[in-house]
C-alpha cells in the first residue's frame, strides 16, 4: 500500500489509484448489501417486461423513467440467466461505472482532492453501491456536459447539449439544468440547436421503444406524473408528527395545505432554474446548477435518498470545504433513512434493524433530515451571498465562451 501511495504522486498513477479506490469501495459495498428491496424488485419487474416482450408502462407503474434504463436492467437480467451471477450485483454496475467516470473527470478538471472527495464520499457510495440507484450514471453525463461546455467553442456547446440530453433520457430531472446552458448560448439559433440536441436522445429512445413495444399513453403519464416521495417530501412533516401535535381546530388548514402544497411546489421547482438563469447571469455554470439543486432540496425537504447524490459532483467542482460540510449533514440522514425504510442498502443494516426498535431509526431520520434541510438552506444562502461579490465570469460569456484550460488536448 505504501508503494502504491508513493506512485500516486505521478499524475497518471494518481488517477488510476483514485479510480481503484472509488470503484473498489463501491464493489465491496455492492457485495455486502442486498439493495433497496423496493427498487431491486422494480428492476426485476422492468427486466421481465422486456424479456416477455411487453410494454413496461402497461405492466407496472414502477417505471417512472424514459425508456433507456429499461434496456440496462434487461441486460442485467439476461446476464444473470446466462451466467448465474446475482442480479442485484449486476444491476448496480452502470451506476458504479458512472461514479468511476465522475472520479476521472473531476481529477482531470479539478485535481486529486476533488476526485478523492467523490471517490470516498459515503453519500455517493451508499446510493450507488448500497441502494442500487443509477444516479451516478446520470450525473456522470452532467459532468461530461460541464467539461465539454468549458473546454470547447461552439462545437463543444453542441456536444454538451447532447450529453445533457443523454442524462435527461436516463432520468428526467437534468432538464432543470438546461436553462443555464441556454443562458450561455451565443445566439437564438444556437439556443434552438441546444434545445433540439438536448431533446434528441429522449425522442430517439421513445421512438425505438415505441417501434419495439408500441406507443402507450402511460409512457407520458408515468414520467410526468411521478413525484417521489409523496407530496414532494412534505409528507414527512405534514402527515406525521404534526397531525398529533397541532390543535384539532387546525386540522382543516393542515389538510388544505397538504392538498395545495405539492402542485405549488412543483411549479416553483420548474420555474426556479429559469429564474436563476435570468437573474444570475454572471454566475458560472456549476454555480447555477448547484443553486438549482439546492433550491430543489429546499422546496422538497423529505426527498428520496438518490436525490442527495446530485449535488456532490457540483460541490466537488466548486468548494470542497462546503462539500465536506454538506456531506456531513447528508450522510446521517441517508443512513437513518435507509435503516428506517431499506436496511438492505446499508452493510449490516438488516441485522442492526432486527436488534433495535424501528422507531429509533424513524425518529433519527426526521431529526437528521431536518438538520440536512437547514444545511441546504444555509448553503443556498451562502451561494447567493458569494454571488453578490464581483464575479470573474463577465456577461460576455453569452457570445464568447469562458477561457479555461483544455483538459484533453486541443479542440
């Protein structure tokens, strides 16, 4: 190990060392965990729909994504049938490989510390290798978008839009990052090209899937109607414990709030990235993206666990100290959430839950989630306070790209 660390002082050896560290830690956790049972079962159902040549959107309501991930879970199931390897291991591989790509990109763009921060970040490890979610693959394409946008001229911007389109085709939420790209476009024509390229992978995958399995209205309603968790996270506080605390005369008001809060929150989340792009025109791309995601967290506090991974690569690009602090709040809430709901996502979690009362983990999750949510509000405030200072990114970025070091040779 000492010799290996010594070689890590050489640039390429350091990159391979960090990749080995990041991928190795995730493989170990993947082998030690059974995943989040609900999602792993959903992956089984999704894979079987392809192998039985049925449209997944009519088979189950447990596939709220565009029709891209469906092919990967089907491949995992087919490989399991052919080789006997556990499905729960194979289905985690795309997310693990995505995390590895993020480590490599961060190393090239920001150096060893940023890559190490992500490689050993417990939030990304638990979500990718423990839970079995594939947001690491989605965010890898987002980081590819950032690299292309910042290292090339007009052609690079078009490739960046296509990369973001790949992320959108995997999961819909990266569409929230599109307005920041449109802000940096040099002309209306280029904005149109960026929109078209960002939607091309989504339209292509829908076309291919429709040819194979037919067009169903549920392909649209399942994706657009998805809101996980219930009430965009507010159910954590509105359903319990507030009903037992509030006076009975306030119950109608609480029910009314529970009725109108989700659609209002959804509208605010959709409007947020546009408002940020228009009002914070001098911010860097990663700053706008991080502010968008932190705003999402602030508007929807009791999130699904995989959402916590989104901001980690952006924090690595911007401020490692804030990233470490934020991860310090995110990790406990993630662990308590898993132990309260999906103990199979944590190494040793099943045995730990069997030996302790479940109420301990539920109460712990509510307390740590509140602390994490407050940290999101604080970090969002810090972003705006720092953004009020003179920026190195002038408004000329609308017509001329920022000058940054070329990471992979000449364009």
